[in-house]
C-alpha cells in the first residue's frame, strides 16, 4: 500500500474516533477528498485491484485441480492457465 492510501486510512480512523474534535474531523474529511483526487492514489488502487483479481482467478483454477467433481479436461486447462501465469 502506498503512502496516500495509508494517509487516507489514518484520516478515516480520525473521523471515527470519538475523542477527536469536530474541527480535526473536518480537516480529515478535506484531506481525504484531496488525497483521493490524486493520480497516485488512483493508480495505487487500480494496481491493487488488478493484483487482487489475478490472485482470485488463480485461486479458482487451483480449486479446480482439487475438485473431484471436475472433469480431467477442465483440470488440464486449469494446469495450463496456472503454468502460463507462472503459478505452477
């Protein structure tokens, strides 16, 4: 996770903290709006989403290999995809 994403998390925590003043919470809201508008934050989130999607796809193919109700042809396809993705 990159710095802007961590900063956003800190500001969100401040907003939800009952010990923080309303003035500080308003500052955090404004900071979140600014940080979320930055290109770096958007690129970080997009890259994380792409990595997460690839991980889920690979996990699905791995599950296919272990499922006794899946045909051998489907398992072979799953092996090929995992090998192409560098997982196996």
